[in-house]
């Protein structure tokens, strides 16, 4: 158990819908990262927050947004969902920006 | 263009064999991570290194900064080592973020 929690574990929804994925980092960790793992693209970086501030953005679609709240949990919002958004979404946390990252169990999103 | 390359993509070994997985990257890095992903999907961080060599149990990770190359070795392999092993790097150009760029992964199967 990494200490990082993600909810929900599985999510099945339809095209055009909007979903919110939630991540609670390990106690004391200030950094939260979101990664997407799809069958054809592998693991890809989406976005990084440090202590509430956005630090870096990857190839995150405009339909996707994220935020980190004052209690340091983070949410990833995916809207106008398409079939191609079906993937595993991982959250990882670390103490700072140069430390080992601990991965949550992931949320498996299926868009039908 | 993938900036992190792993080889081999797939590897089958007999129990007890010595295994090597390789990772090469294109430009200067701050750190390199080796991750393990089990069939259930969960990702575990095995090592984070920026120079030299690290050992944990039967796993050894080495990095050669000049050659931009890292290896993960598994000694006395066991069927429970069967997993996907992923190399990920934090490029030096990403100094204010710990965002990781991932290799394609190496799928290892160890047969009894």
C-alpha cells in the first residue's frame, strides 16, 4: 500500500459525459502528479501540482482540467468524453519535486 | 519520437536466470526511476537514481550518466518477478517539476 488513494477504482460512462477522478496523496506529500496509461500510448504525464500551484502540464487535452485543494487532495476532471479517453488514470505523490513518487492504485475509465 | 527507449520489449526467462533490462535516454537527466507494474495494474517504485548503483534484495539498478544508459538486473529470477518494468526519467530541463517521461515498458515472464 503506497499510501496514495484514488477513487473511484472503476468508472464506466458514455461519450459526451463528464467525470471527476479524485486523489489523496500520502500524508505530508506536497506534490501530486496525474498520469494517463492507455494501451497504445503507454504512460503519459498529464499535470503536476505542488502545494496547490500548477507546476507543469503535459499533453493534457483542453477537455481535461485539474486542481489541488488546500488539504492537498487533487481532482482530475474529464469532460466531453470520447472513446479514446478510456484508460487507466494514475495519481502519484511525492514530498517535493525531486523525490520518489508513490503511485495510487489507479482509476480505470471506460467510455462506451 | 520517444525520448526514453527500453529494451527488450518482451522477455521470457526460466526461473533462476539472471535478467537485464536496458534503458537509454536522449538528453541530460536529473533522475531515473525504475517502476514495476503487476498484472493487476498497480505501479510500485523500485529505484530512483541519479548516479552509480543501487541494490535492493535481488534487484540491482545501475546508471551511466555519460552514456545516458541505465540497466535493471534481477538475480535468481522467480515467477513472482513476472511484471512490466518501466523506466522513467526526469529531464534536467524540467527543473521545477518532477514530471516523468516513460519508456514503453518491458514485459517480463519468468517460467518455473
